[in-house]
């Protein structure tokens, strides 16, 4: 006999589905409770039975092989119609079940069910999900004490179901949040990439200082917006347990130079000192996540500079474990301590310094800005890098943040102390990887400081250049004039200190203009204040390099003065693809944003590439049918086909077997997505043009080589 429908069946079913338990796998705690029920009541069958509109389904069972039955065979479907516990001491004596298939002598269950007791799994408000029930093949009595015990077990089952519902709801919210973040990341990053791309494009066409400053303001604030978006997404991924680290070799000296170059300018703009100290011999290379380590250090150093108005900020690096005695697991422990003389923090503020959105005080946030997420993210990243982030601080005295990470040292070479300590550094930058980068070039170096002059001279000579170094502007002009008069070979470029006693760099530039001396000039300056760069370029310099400088930075600035395929007494092999090679390289950009594809097309064409665009997967398939691009840059989400599906179709075409793929996505690509995509490179929007060019040149240069 099929039971009647519950009076509030729609609400009951809605409540049942909210628990998200139907058709889930076995769980030990549920199984233990039904096993306990069989022992406690000495019955062969016990079930956690949930009833939907078509069936009764068993979350846990003892004595029954099936996982579900139809409602026609359900006693629990009758039980949920009662207000309390349904107890049938002898089913044959209850006329409601005369024709029930489980009760008669020809029972479908083999032996007839003669006893049933079911306690309602009720969520309250009269909405039962099912029962915890015990069954037997013989009639039996069920006294008040037994009813009480079954009720207690029922309460335990409900507690498990409630926990299951809360966990399922948490997982659902996390999944929705992740989906939302992926969507909103794409929706923010894509137009932001267009804004920054067009601003960069516009900046290359402008000459006026005011117009250029407007473009730089757009780029600067766009970068700030991007950092805020990244922080919000990072903290959300941390909360969802989706933030990943990827360990790889990390050149420690290059990382520190990178941090120094970035923070030196910020500190100068704030009118404070900045230096990096290496207090021990350190491994030249370690295995960690370079991107996440850099993220932590930039956050710590950036905060220190932001909250310091007088004095200095110091990044001190030391190895806590003995250099020649790694720890038992083969790792060494390195500490990066960021010390400042800033406003400091009270004990109360320290208690919440690593709490998301926990900026010390609202007036501090209003005064100094920021999202209040950076330290919370850094604290979690430190843990993920097998380390810790500690803080010491006193109001009005300053703070010290200590990042300690365990990492594997790679190789036996050790870096010398004091990698970079500011403009007075006497350390020679690391030798360039390409010792013929400036081969055949004759360069004139002008600096009043003997140590800096010697530093520049050695750096450029290591790159293959012939270098003449002088200490003053007057001597430099004399040599330049000799070149114009053909009394000596004319210099290919001039590396010029802008702050010198007597005739400074700006005076030299003015004299060169009057004498029509057309030699490219690299401005070399320790003045990192805002406007110095622009002043040098406005005076006639072709490029600007700040002291202290990295070898690659200085050499790269000089190389950009000359076409990559121009000969100069035996030209050096270009470290990037020449414009001729780029022109022969066909790119296809696939993104549903027409603004972004247009901006990228214009920028890449400006840098020599041949570029086509498509705003849908269908358009991309049509374009590739007419010819094979060397590389396809594609968005993760397209309106008509997701990129994994599109890549699968493209890879199946024989004429596209050599095509390379670059994922250019506004959302984060995790390991699982990378495995599905199978791209050669993964970049995030908005991507800086320099980063994109280096990535493409590296990928396609290796391919063509």
C-alpha cells in the first residue's frame, strides 16, 4: 500500500534537499550508530532512512543489502506521517499493512517484517526527513525505556545530519565564492588590461611633459588598482583553501636586487633611507616559490616605507642555520628582517596585525591608505613556504617584521655579504650572462665618483664594450668633439652622471645640443625623486638608469639604443628576437573583449609582431583554418567555447601541431586547470608589455632555435 503524501510535502522535500545528503557515500559515524542500534535493541535490521517523493534511501544500514526501495515497500514513508515515534509491535495485527509486500508470508524481503519502530528525523516545525528505524522478523514489545533510547540515538543521527548540512552549505558557498571570484576577476582584469594597454599605447605617441604625466598617472593608479584586486583575490583563495605555491629555483641575489630597485625609489619619494644588508654568506640559489617570496618581501618593505616618515628602512638577510651544516631534512633557514623607524604599533594593534582588514586604526588607514590585507596574506604565505612571520614593535620607535623560511640550498656557491646597500655601494654588479652583449661598441662613461666610474667601466667591459671613463663634463665634451672632427672614433653612446660638481650632466647635454653632437645618452643618477626621470629625458637623454644599478639593467638600456640586427664591428647575438624575426612571427589573440584584443594587437604590432585577433572560439577556428599562427594567446573564458575545448580542437588539426599556446586569463589558473589547458605559458591580465614581450620572445625564440 502506497502511503499518503505529507501535508507539507513541498516544504519537507525542500528541507531534505537542503541537507545535500541524498546519494552520498557511506560515512563511518552513521554506520556506527546503526550498528549500535542493532546491538542495543537486539534486532537484525537498523536503518537511517530518508524519504523523498519517489523512494526511501538508506544513508546507513545493517541487515539490508539494498540501498533504496520504492515507496510502495516503505514503512518509513508511513512513519513520517505521524507526529511522534511510529512503533508497530506486530505488523500483522495492524490493518494498515495487510497488503504490504514486506509484511505478508510471501514477503519480498524473504522473511516477513513483523516489528518496526521508527523515530522521526525531524528538523522542527513538523518537517521530517525520514527515520532512524529498527526492524525484526518477529513481533516484540517496545517499552518506554527503549523508546527513550531510540530517541537518543535519533538525536545523534540528527546532529550528524545537521553537521553534514552545514559542511555541504559551507562547500556550496565556497564553490559559489570561487566561481564568483573567477568571474569577477575576469570581469575586472580584462577591462583593466584594456585601460593599461591603451594608456601605454598612448604614452608612446605623446611628447608633451603634461600629457605624459597624465598617462603615467593612469598607469600608476591602474597598477595600484591591480594590486588591490590581487590582494582581495588572494585572501579569498586563502579562505577557500585554493591558494597554491610552486617551488622552483630562486636566484637570491637577483631577488634582492629586484626588491632594492623597487623600494629605493619609494623610499626616496618618502624622504627616507633604504638599504639591503646581507649579514651572512648566503646560498646563491634556493628552492622556494620565488613569486610568493617576492610578494611577501615587497609587502613588508612597502609597508615599512609607507609608515616611516623619518629615518630609514633596512632589509637584513641572514642564515639562521650554520652555512656548512644544513638541517636534518637538508634545508637551511633564512631570515629576512625588515626594520623601520616608523610609527610603530601598540600591543593591542599587534594582536590584530595579521587579521584580514585589521589595519591598526581607522585614522591610520585613512592617512596611509591600503586594503589591510597584505599582512594577513603574507602571514599565510609564510606558513605555506614552510616558514613563519613574526613582528616586534613599539609605538613611536618602529617595527621589525621577521620572515623565516626553510628552503633547500642549490649548489655550494655562496653569495658575498652586502649585495646592495644604496648609491655608495662598491660592489660590482653580477657579470652579464652574455659577455658579448655590447661587443664592438665604444662607450664613454662620465662620473665624478671614482668608485662608480670604475664600477660602470668594469660592468660594460665585461659585456664586451670598449670603454673610456672620465671624471668630468669638460673632459667628456673634449673627447666628443674629437669624434665629431674625425680625430678619433666617435662614441656609440655616452653614460652620463647627472649630478657632478662644475659642469654637470645637464650642462653637458646643453653643450652637446649647441655643438650638434648626436650621440645617444644614458642618464646615470642617484636622484630617484619623482620628476628626475622626466627631467633627464626632457633634457635630451635617451634612457635613465638609477644608482645603484644591476648589470642587466644598464646593459639592457644601452642595447635598446641600437636595432637588434644592426652590425657594429661584429654584432652581438641579440638576447631577444629581432624585429625581422618578430615580423615573420604570426600571433593570434583570442578574447571576447574587443577593446583588449585591439590594444594588444596595436602594442604587439608596434613591437614588430604580425598579429590577428578573434573575439570568439568560432572566429579563431575560422582564422586558423586559413593558416597556422606561430602562437595563440587566448582567454580562459570565451562566449561560445571554453579554452580547454578550443585547444583540444586546434591541437587535433595537423597543420597546427607546431603552434604554441599562451593562456592570458583574468582569473587564476590552478594546477587542475593547467592540466586541462595544456598551454605552454600562463599569464594573468593585466600583463605588462615588457613581461609579455619577454615571455613571447623566450617561448618563440626557443621554438625557432
